[in-house]
C-alpha cells in the first residue's frame, strides 16, 4: 500500500515521492539519514554529514543529535576553515564586488597600447590648453620684421608664415579648435543615431518603415556639397562646421543601432516592462540604450577619429574652417603650396594630426578589448 507521497518498489523499501524525483542521495552510510522524506527538500543538513569540528561545536543536544539549518552551519564553517573563506567578513566581501565600470577601467589600464594612447591624447589636450600661455605672440598678430622666418628666430619657436604670424601660436589654437570639433561631433552624432535607431526599431510597424525610409534618403544626400555651400555662406565658422558634421554623421550608426534594438525589443525584460505599463521612452532610456552602451562607447571613439579626419579634409580643400580662424586642416592646406619654401609650416600640424589620430586609434582598440568579455588582451580582472 502506498499513499500520495510514497511508493513501494519491488525491493520492499518505501521511498518518498521526492526520491522518485531524483532528489535522494546514493546509497551510502552518510546518505541513509538524509534520504528520509522529512529532510528531503527542507534544506536541513544531517549532523552525520558535517565535519567533526562543526558537529561538536555549541548548540543544544537536540541540534547535535538532529539536523542544523543553513544559518546555524555558516558560522562554525567560517571558524573551522578560515583558510578557505579568508578573514574578511562575508558582508564586507559582498560589498567589495567589482563594479562593471571599474572592471572595464582596470582592463583598459592593463592594455599598454590604450595607456599610451591616453597619455598621448592627454599631452595633446594639455598642449592645446596651455601651450601658448605666457608667450607674447597670438595666432592673429603679425610680426612684420619676421616674414617667413625659420624656427627659433626672435622667440618664434616654430618660425612664422609668409604673413609673419607665429606658427607655434597658430598650431596651439588650431589643435584646440580641431579637438573641440572632433569632440562635439564624436559625442553628438552617436547619441543622435542611438536615439533615432532605438526609437524606430522599438516602435516597429509603419513608424519603423517610415523612419527607415527617411534614414535611407538622408544617407543618399551629397553631404559634402551641402557642407561646402553652407560653409561658404557662413564665412568658415568652426561652430557651423561642427553642427553640419554632426547633422550628417549619425545615419550609418542609426542603421546599426536599429538592427540591435530590433533583437532587444523581443527580450523578456522589455516585455515585462511593457506589461507593467512603463512608457516607451523610459523603456528606451532605461533598458535599450544601456544594453547598447558598449557599442556607443566604441562609436564615440571612432566617431571622434572620423570627425577630425573629416574636418582636416574639408579645411584642406578650403571648404572647412577658414581664416582668420585656424585648424589643423587649414594649417596643412596653407602649407601644401609652400612645402619646399617653408617646410616647418607643414610638419608641425601634420605631427599633431598624426598624434591625435594614432592616440584615438589606440584608445579605441583598448576599449574594444576591455568591453569584450572574451578578450584576453586586458588580462584577468
């Protein structure tokens, strides 16, 4: 005879239904006491299965003869085996769990190439901020006594151009202007692309089709001609150039973000937020965008790299930043026709441009490896 909780197999030994489910232990001397129906599934630990150092410590006779729950076992285990758990309090150990951002930074700083890139970028930024501090020359003042002077003449570190303007001062100002344009475009364009791509993919349906049609039309626009026309009518302002590069620099990323969001919108946490009545904007802001954070970080670095290249190319061709303002592209463009007569006008801005792009490339590679959990280049966390 059997009831609802037990069964009797052919060997005549009654076992509980928990044992039938596979929760019972193998036939061993220690497991005999643990295989009873009263203890299976209850979280109780038989005294016979505990180490001797634990089983003989404290407690009432009933506890020593019976079972202990998990909370009563934890403290003796910590005392009996300190070499296994260490001397740190469990609460403190739990509080010391490494944050994800800290983990990424540690992996990034273990990458020698990324550290070199950070040092180079910091040096270039410091040069743009305080490189001309304390000097009597500015990027727009002429020294009529030194027209086209070589480096080191009358306090001109890099010499002067054919108009008598100090090249060191122009290089400092031009580097800062190029860095500002690159930072504005590199951060603004990925954020616009992220918001637009996640919005059209999350909404789906007709709004997604309309959004993709608009995106395809914008990608097909000849942005180079538009930038040239606007820059010609505005006098070559660096602010206008940064706005134009941002306005036309987010489309490619938006397509990538849209494809990524289309897969994220089917995930369980997004469905649960929808069932709970969370607004679409909050779901995008709290659930979608954080899950594409690593992609955004990489694109911010590559976008900054691409922005400074675009600014240099446009200014070199004469449709970017124009005089009296200066940038690295305009300096290289001015020196291209005078390379043999005034070679020092070319090598200064060219070296700064190479250092900026090379440092951004190293940082981008380091971030990619730091954000990739399968990468071994960042070392162990």
